[in-house]
């Protein structure tokens, strides 16, 4: 069966052999429509027929991966758009471009049940993470026992594991519960054990298997995890700091590390413990779990890619704003990371303000942002006031949890 490509704008025609690799018309630049020589309906014909009588379709085109449906200058009802194209196996992304409305149709792929979605996988990873964080808490507690500050090493080991997993678990369940409320198909939390790291874990994540419906849903799904996680991290930090130990400053020798303080951690510490002049605090493993929880919250709220902060940024500032902010975040992280390296090498004297580790996070953010963000299905629905308030709350949380130099080694 022969295929021909016809430009709906200027009438240009070309056979499959004559057409270049570009999906655009060589005369006017419009997307070419595909037609089959045997008279059988093409995908574009099926789209036109499905929309007949229900939507005002002025033009249908395709670039091979996305079917673009021009719906004219009158805003369509998204429920109608979805009801027309969803039965055809498409996710319909409604967009406004230069005063015209479009439905961009992307074929929906049903992932089905994979080997990684079986309950044994979720349970196995969680149990492994419990064991690896207990081991991490054990290594943190041994020096405290050796110094006579802690009676039982297992008290520190178990409290660190419980505190950290409570924060991470509530964070991910915040995403999961909001995903269910928003009608988004998502996995249960995957915990990532890492016994070779001081924390015993690389955190946890859930996988979204379907698209986000609206900008409101994007804000709520993105912010739910960090806000619930920080709500758990606050009491964990307070209790941990009250269990911490006041020691002479000379107790920390070469090779010991000092944790940087975010505004929130600093405030919680001031509320929880009083440190006499000339003395220092050796924090309890539970307090360290709280510190990690606040730090992880800040990282997740970075306004880049499809991080939690990226979802919020995409919903509030749109596609263009999200791209610009994501690129800015990457460049700032790399820049301050380089300044940190220069400071740590003695070339600059910015040790208390810059950290070389941001360079690593800058490269991580770069790879995270490369794929961009698809945005919600219905971008035409305006963002609600409630979602804007949640977005502001997420920004405030990011600022309160940010710490310029997380760790310094003596």
C-alpha cells in the first residue's frame, strides 16, 4: 500500500519516496498529513472521524509520534476532548498556543504488571533498607558508647533507623495518597538500601504510571511528599536534640565532621537544647535522622526537572518558565560547587559559605532536567488559589531547609 503526504495548508503532495525525513512541508513549513493510497483510513482520518460532531477540528497533523489536533480559537471542554480520544488509546494534552487551542495526542502505553511491581519486591526492599539503616545507626552509635555518652548501642541504631524511615516513608506515602486522590496510577514506595553509605539508604521513590490530570494535581502531588515529610522530621529532630549530648569543644578531633544548620534545624535546636559557652553538641542518631530528613526535603524541592519542586514549578510557571528555572538551578549548583572546590583547595576563603558537593548535585540535576517535564493533561484549567498557597508553602519550606554547607570535616 502506497503512502502519500499532503500539506493541508498549501496542497503540496509527495510520495513516501519523495518525502524528506522532515515531517514539515518544504514549501510552507506546516506538518504534512499522511494518506494511504489504498483508500484505507489513516490515523489522522480516524482522529477526524472520532471528533466529528463533538469538537471543532480545523486541522489534524502528525510528526510520527504526536498527533496534533487544532481546535480553533474557542477553548474546548476538556472532558469532551478526553472522552473523544481516550477510547482510541491516547492521552490528550490540551494546550493553548498563540490564541489557538490544541489537543496533542500521545499513544498511551499500559505497562501492566511487571516483575518489579509484585508485593515481594516492595517488602523485600523495605526490609533490606530497615537492616541497612540499623547498621548505619549502629556505626553512628559506637563512638557514643565508647565515650560513655550512650549506654546501649542498639538504642541509637534502632532510633536512627526508625526516625529516618518514618520521614522517608511518610514523604512517599504523601505522594501516593495524593496520587490516588488525583486519579494517577502510581507504584507503592520503593525503598533503596545502601549499606555502604553512612545513611544506609539512598531514600525511596514511587513511579507514576499515568499522566498528571491538571496543574492543581501537579502542585498537590509534588508538594504533598515534602510537606508531610518535614512535618514528621520536625518532632523527630526535636526529640533527637533533647537526647543529644553536651560535650567540650575539644572532644571533636581531626577527622570528625560538623553538620551545617538550615534555618529550620537551627530554630529547632535552639528550642530543644541549651549549649553553654565553650561547649558543643554531639547529636543523638535520632537527631541526625531528623537533619537528614530536612536535607532530603530541600533536595526534593529543588525547582528542576521532575523533582517534587519541578512539578510545582511546572504548574505555576508553565513550560517555558520551568525550562528557564531548571537551567538556572543547574548552573547555580555547578557554580557554587566550583567555588566550594576552590575554597577547599585554599585558593578562595569561602569555606563556611560554599560546598564542593553542590557540583555533584549540579550534574545530577543536569541529567534530571534533560527530559524536561510533560506537564499535565489539561493545562487549560487555571491554577486555583489553594494550589498557589501550597506552592508558596513549598517555597518557604525549601528556604527554611536549605543549608549552604551541609557537612564540614575537621
